[in-house]
C-alpha cells in the first residue's frame, strides 16, 4: 500500500471532483424522472426509454473522449502538451459524426425506435413527444463533454462540475415551470422537460466556450487549433480510441436491449427499471469518479516513466475500489424507501414493489461494479490497454447476459426481479477475468509516439 498521505488526499479530491461532475450530469436525467414521475407514470416511463438512447450517446461520447484522455494524460506525464490540441480536434470529429448519425435516426424514426424498447402504446406516445425535441441536444452535448473530458486529461476537473451544476439548476427550474405549467408558463408535460434540457445544454456549451477562451491557459485552445489539426494524429487516436468506442457502443446497445427486454414485460416493470437505474446512477457516482481518476493517475505514472511506483499504486487502488463499492451498495440499500417516497402516490403498487426489489439487486451488484469496472476502465485502460474491455464485454454481454435474460423473460416466464438480476449479474462475475488480466501486467503500454511497445 502507498503510505504517503498526499497521494490519498490528491486522489480522493480528483475522484470526488469527477464524482460530483457525474452526480450533477446524472442529476439532469434523475430530476426529469422524479418530476415527470410526479406528473404521470407513463410520461416518466416514456422519457426513461428515450434516456436509454441518450445513454448510448453518452457511452459513445465517453469512448470518443476516452481516447483523448488516455493519450493526453500520458503526454501530460511526459511534460508535452503540444500534441494534445490535435488529439482533441480528432476526438471532436469522431464524436460529432456519431452524434449527427444518432440525431438523424431519432428525428426520422422516433416511434419506431421506441417500439423496440416497449410494447405499451401510451408510453411510446409520451416518449415520441420527448424525442422530437431532445434529439437537438445530441451534438451540443457531445461537443461539450469531449472538451471537458480532454481538459480532464491534464488535471482540469473543476470546470466539469461547474458546467454540470449550472445545467442541473437551469433544468430543474425550467422543469418546474414547463412540465406543470407554473408561474404563468404553459403546461407542456414531457415536451416541457425536453425544452428545459435543450436550454440547459445550450447554456453549458456557452460556459465551456467562455472558459476555454478566458480561463484556460495551458493548452490555449482556439477554434483555429481545433479545426486545423495535424492529421497524422488521427492514426494514433484511432489506435487507442477504436477499441474503447467499440466497447462503449456494444455496452450502450446492450443497455437498450436490456431495457427492451424489461419494457416488454409491462408498464410497471418499465417504470420500476426507470427509477432503479436512475437511483443507481446517482448513488454510484463515486465508483465512476474513482475509475476516471485512476485512469488519469495510472496514465500519468506510465507517461512519466515511474514504473517502479506502478505496483503499489495498483494494489492501493484495488483496496480503495472495494471500500467504495461496499459503501455505495449500503447507501443504495439504506435509501431505497426514502427515495420511493419522493414519487408520492403516482406509482402503482406493483411498480413500487418492483422498484424496491430492483434496488436491492443493485445494492449487491454495485460492489462488483465498483471493483471490476474501475480496474478495467480505470487502471487497465489508463495503462494503455483499451482492447481488453471490448473483448470481455462482447463475450459477457452478447453470449451470456442478453441470451440468458431473454430466455428467462420470454421462455421461462421468470419473475421480473429474476430477469433484472440476470441482466446485472455480469457486474459480479467479470471480476474474475479482470483480476487475471490485471495481475498479468500485460496491460501496461506506452501509447505516446516513439514509445508504443508493451513494458508489462
């Protein structure tokens, strides 16, 4: 174990900063779920289906941004900042193209897309109203988050939660006015929630542009730098980022398939899943913050050539991940009843009971998520091995989780809580291949130029 107190202080500050950013980001969708849940269960369920498409986009944006983070953090460790603007420019091109594709699909085929996720006509109708507006946020969201992720690679994290906090405040205030028709505004229901999110996304993009122009002095990013890049970095970026993008795309699509399986079990199951997933995302933010922080720390350590510090660093991080997972799981379990009280009487008795069961399942699987996800997406990916996660998740999700849960739902007619567990149990068993990979040390690679060979 690392004994320097300064390490724990700096790591936890970085992890909690990233966790706060994630909390505020997820809080936007969470508040949509809560505020629409008090308005109408069908409205909440419809928006939850749309948020699965948003989640897929978010996974793709993370993939596009992660390539910039892995490369950028290693260049930062080497003391070289000049390649980073070129890498950010490439990431924006990749992410922007994906966002435009998803925008076109959602704009042209909203009802058809939602019908893949649910067979409830009332839920689909509410979701389609939301889709028609929210799709205009996709490109804005992508540009903002790739820029914020890129700044994170050189240790700038404060702007992330400033942006996310501003978005949440704007979104909640406008939701109050536009969903329910308060303060003289029209009552727009799901359309009001979509308009509120669109305005909030525009505001966060303006904040990040202002920050880059007036506050950021390390990279000195300008529009000219991002447009006129050294295209030779496309190959470097693609080599590192392609496996991550594939993994994130497969994961995002798999989450949509999971939602589709549950969505075809009835409206109460869809509502319970919407609540449980949003609660999990909000209460497990420290797990994801620790994963992101570890990726930066590991990448910087490898980039600086301090391989002698790597083994105690990895051992220490694993212990921290387990502790964070246990705390997060207990928090989900302890708060499940108070959280459901927020929704008042808008939930049916069945939806309430299923929500309780689903959150108990998540309280257990979160412990596995905190360890294996953070080791995989944090340590292993930060060490330069971006392909392992894609291979593991391809096998796990598409050969084990999806087939088994689909059979449980439609062939064996299992209880919804059993199906839900089978959709989440990979968070436990994936710890085995992650541990094997981690202790092989084959994941330690330098991905910066002229130093691309494995040193594991």
